[in-house]
C-alpha cells in the first residue's frame, strides 16, 4: 500500500489518490483515462498531420486540413483505386476465360457422348469371341475429358478446398478521412487566418499561445471559441460575429458583398478539456490482464 503523508500517518482513510496510485502500480483497475486540454487537437491544426497548418484549407463540412497533406491523401487514394481497378479487370478477364473454356468443354463432352452413342448402335452381328481393336476403349480415369474434372493437388487453385476469391469493383469516389463524405480537390476552400499583431511577443507563430484573431472583431481565437469561415474570402470569424453582425443582412463585413447561408462554413473544433465541447474525452490504454 502507498505510504501516507508525513502529517497523516495515523489516518485510517484510504484516499482516492492513494487507491488510484496503487491500482496503476499493481496493474488492476480501469484502463481509461480522461483526456486533458493538451491531448486535444488545436483549432488551427490539420486533421491528418495534427500539426499547425501552413496552407490551411477547409471542406464543406468544416474540417480543416493542410493543403499538402490532403492532396497527398487524395493522390494516394487515386493510386489505390487504379491498382484495385487493374486487379478487378484481370480477375474479370480470367473469369470470362474460365466461362468460355467451360462452355467449350461442355460442348466437347456433348459431342463425344453423341459419337459414343452413335458408335454403340449395332449395325452388324456381334462376334462375342472377337476382341476389340486396341485403343478403342480405355479404363483409364484420365480419358474422355476426366483429366480436367479431377482435382490436381499440386496446383493451388485446383485443390478441392481452395475457393475462388471474389474481387468487387472498387469505388471511384474519394471520401473525407474524418467525415467519410465524398471529397474532391476542387471543393477545398482556402482559409486565411488573421495574425495577432503583438510587437512585444518575439516567439514563433507556432509557439505563441494567442496566434490568430477574428478578422472582424479581433477577438482571440482558440478551441473554446466557436469559429466560422467565410467562403468567398476564406476569412475566419467567430460565431458571435456571425450571429450579431453578419446574419443581420448577410453582407460580408470586409468586402460588402452579399452572402448566403452556404457561404458560412462552421469550423469543427479540435475540442477542449470540458465535456460541454467534446463528446468523447476518455482514452483507453491496453495492457496485459493480471489474475490473482
């Protein structure tokens, strides 16, 4: 058991902290742990690389990606589709050849059975003491096309237990890795973050705590602030700005152009440490089960 503190050695209470520490040391207890703020993706980070975006783009569903990462993903999926399509076409050609060969074999069997039946018709007296000419009949199990019916145990695809693999035609549609909805490169929208102008902060942009701000109200953006992207220009604004300013007349506050509801794309936040923002804040770790 964990040692008590210096000032409570006489306490008879087994605290929650001591119980949790003993359970972690012994291997017993739950494997789930609540995720904190540091374990959640940032609002300006790519959903694939989980790093701050250099050239941010956003989908229609509000998922942010780095342009280089998402284009590499799309190219990889296209190459995978072309590879699977070639395999499917080869399998289809092979199946067509097997079907045509089977049809030819069936036709050959019908012809041979017809000839055998015609030759068996008695047109002259039979001499029971006269032997048949050599080569007219055979008791071999490989004659009369039986060599193709018998399984060849030394050929893998002809073994009795081998089953033919069914390859389905691949789907040419590329799906978003996060939302699993159809994704096209032309549908990606460039995002323009507004930098915070702080002359006293000499840190790099990626190490700053306050990196970006709203393009209209200049409020600091973070995971706890709901944001939206204006599609015509790609500017990032807060949802409070959308509700109080933009939705009044649907006019772009920077360009004074008309907007529609489809031009306002709500960004999917990476999340915070609060349950109100996130649906799942628990992480599980696998470890060997110990038995008493």
